[in-house]
């Protein structure tokens, strides 16, 4: 016989949200289940009829089920049970369950009505969790009713009680104002009142007082809460005790003030800068050291004052100190306001940042070492000069021992011959020996003259006495006299100038110049090659050019050519004192002129002498003797 025999009970069976399952009370076998029950279990009626009631509930339900099945006195369980109904998908539903026992046709039926309360349970669990979280939060949490005048507190957590010393029963119903005591004139209060009036959130720091009167610094975070209609209903407040932080900051500010006072009272420049080169502090020594007001430099870049050549080293040291934390010293130049550079020696180390959680700062203590640097430079120059003088002395001694030996040997030999065999020598031979002696003496004399000339010109004792000189004629005569000695005419002379062209020149100095330059060109080139000597006028310059196709001057020797007694290594046995070019250069400079040259080893050399033609351009070096 069908269990749901009439239409009304069958309709009721399917109506509503509840799941209904009918089972045999004795065997527990499932007989009927409505659609809701089938969905709840994830099984169709046919599948459910294969199971017993116990099969679709969690194990811990067994005893409740047995009680319900055997309880002959009651027809239904008094209280709704809460238990899980097993679902095939694994997502079990938490249900509120009630049993009804019905006698039908001599057998007992058990009707289970189950209501799915999973969502409700989960939501309340979540709320519980939040409540626990709020209650156990170490800071203070409070909720004020925004719809009542004076915003009375309706909730405070344990943190609030601990922070303020007030219990919930003492605080609830009161405005939070009681925490300020009589201390009403606070900057933060204005901000707070304004935010509350506008229903906005805010963060303020307030001086608040505990129940025992103790001061604490309260960082108060206020957030408004609105209902679904958008109406402002509550304010949630979060109170954080920042007393320690404020106290530390005060201490830091005080020690900072002392630090600045100290830093400003010493001569050394003290700066403090961030890792990205922002000056956070500059002591007043900046004014005396760099001519800049400390306040004008603070807040700007430190590096902008560092000499461009020292920036890399400075950046390297900054990086190293920040990375290792070890102090380091550096010497560098800082720009003074007047554009000059000041040498400083700077010791840099790390200090703690002023603000909580900020980065450490680089402290530089810098001493002006410009004077020390100058003294070092003077010593370096003096040593360099001494080294040069020593070198000149060595070269002089070597020159004298080489260049004086030949004429002296020649004199010695000729005088010995004349003394021992004079009577037996022919007049001709005697004359040759006398000439030998004379030319050797002349050569030695010339060498001494050259040495003296360099000495005199260095001390400014060489006279510059220009007279109008017909330059073509002068050059021809000079060449003739040189070729007379050499008796191998190979100077190829050319001039763009008129034979009557005259220039104010010092003939004596000109001799020094051209005898040396032409002499060198002849001396350092093979006799087969001509030496070209030309004159031209270019604008306001009188230009002489002497070029040869000789041994040339090695690159390394070229920059030292004008040093006294200096000779290039490729001269071989060619005689020379290393003085000719110094003499020529000094003589040219006395004319206000310039000497240039170009040379390639093994190819040849060209010397160019440039004289200014207008007297205004000529040197006015005054003779001193
Ligand atoms: P020196 O008496 O040695 O010739 P100088 O002062 O006249 O001294 O020249 C210095 C050096 O310059 C020479 O020793 C030589 O090495 C080099 N020098 C000068 N002129 C020439 C030139 N025309 N060709 C090659 N080398 C030259």
C-alpha cells in the first residue's frame, strides 16, 4: 500500500523548502524521499530506497537516530538536532533535523524533516571569528553610535579596556571625550571633530588619559560605517598606544638639537646625507669653508659641489660605507661659492636616521686641507725641480767629458809635437798644428759661450737689441760663412722677400738661431741631401723654414728637445752639446717669436721660426746688464 496515499499528503510532501524522508522505524530502511531530500543527498529516489537512514547521516548521528526510533512514548524529538547529511559530491549539508513517528497499517514509520542551515552556520561562524579577532586585538577597538547625540560608545574591546583602564560598563554609553580629561586644547581634536562632523575617516594623534590619570599618546584611526541606505550609523575607532614612539622622537629631537649645536660650534664641516645624495644637515662651517649658508645647501645634493674628477671616488666611498657600515676617509675637492675648489679630507660613517624606520644617514666630518695640499704641491714641484737640475747636471758633466776631450786631445797632441819636434817640422806643418790648436780652442770657447749664454738668458741677462736688417742679405752672408767652414755647399736658400725688405731684428741673436738650426740640419743629414732654407712673409709674420732629410727625431725625444744638454739617442757619434736648440728657442722668444718643428725618424726634420713683424708684437724683454 502506498505510504502517501492521498493527494493532499503527497502535495504537502513536495511543498516547502524542507527535505522530508520517510523510513521504516524498525529496519531504518528509506521508503520515501521528496525532491529536496534527493537534492540534499545527491541521489534519486531509487538509489535512496537502497539505503537506510543511518547511511545518509554522519556516524555521530547514530545514537540520536536509535533514540528516535525506539522512543515509543514520544512521537517526535523535542528539540531539533543539528547534524550533517551526507552528499554524494562531498559537500555535506549542515541540517536542523526533526523526527516524527507515525503508526500506519501496523508498522511504525519515522518521518525525518531536515532543513539546510549550512549558510547560516557558516555566516555565524565568520561573525564569531571576527568578534574573536576584534576582542583579542591588542589595540583598542571601539564603536560609537552615530545616530545618537554625542556619539555614545556601544562597544569596546579588551584592548580598549587595557589601554584606558576603563571597563566596558564604565565606558559604554559615554562619549569618547572622557579620555581627554581637561586637556582640550589639542591640534588633533580639531581634525577629529571636523571628520566626525563630515562623517569622514581620519587619523589623529591625541594626548589621552587613563583612568588612573596617566598620560598616553593615542593614535586614533576613525572610520565611518553606513547602512544599506547609505545612512551614517556608526564610527569604528582604532586606538594605538604610540607613547613610546612619541617619547623616543622627543628624545631624538632633543639629542638632534644638541648634535646641531655641537656640529655648528666646531670648525670642521659636518654634513649628513641620505643614500640618494640629499643633504639632510649641513653645519655652519659651510660658510667659512665654502662661502655658502648652511641652510642654502641643506636639502640639496652633496655631489653637486664635488669636483667632477672626484665624483666617481666619492660615489664609490658612499656606496662602500652604506654597504659595510665601516667608516672611511677620502680626500676630494668641494666647490666654493667663488668658483674655486677647496681640498677637504673627509671621514664618513653611518648614523641612525632621524625618523622611525628611516634609512641610516652618511655623516661626513670634513677638514679643509687646501693649505696642506698646496704645501705638498710646492714640495712636489721643488723635488721635481731638483730632479731636473740633477739631470741637467749629469747631462752637463757627460757633455763636458765627451765634447771637451776631443779638442783637448787635439791641443795636447799639437803642442807636444811643436815642443818636441818644432825645429824639425816644416813651416807648413807648424802652421797646421797652430791652426789645429786655434780651432780646438775656438770650439771649446764656443762651448763655454753656449753654456754662458743659457745661464745668462735664464737669469734675464741677454740683451735684445733690434736694428733694421736687410734679411735676404743677412741670410746669404750667414750661409756663406757656414759653407766656408764646411766647404760643401748644400744649403738651398729661397726667399719670397724683396732684397730691400728690412725688419727690426737682433743680428747677434739671429746668429744664435740660424747657426744652430742650419748647423743641426747639416750635421744630422747625409752630405748627399740638400738643406732647404726659406723665408716668406705671411700676414704679420716673418717665417723662416729649415728642413732636412736627415736622421729625424724619435717621438719619445721630441718633447724634451729644448731641455739644456738633452740629446736624442739616435745622434750616434755626431758631436754636440745639447744646447743649440735651447739657445735658439731663447733667442726666438726674445724676439717675441715662436719655434715649431715636425720630424719623423729616418725621414727628416723641419724647424719653423715665426717672428712678428710689427714692433708692437716683439718682446719687450729689458736687458738687465
Ligand atoms: P746638439 O748640440 O746635440 O745638436 P741641440 O740642442 O742643437 O744639440 O739639439 C738637441 C738635440 O735635438 C740633438 O742632440 C738631436 O738629437 C736633436 N736634433 C736637433 N736638430 C735636429 C735635426 N735637424 N735632425 C735630427 N735631430 C735633431
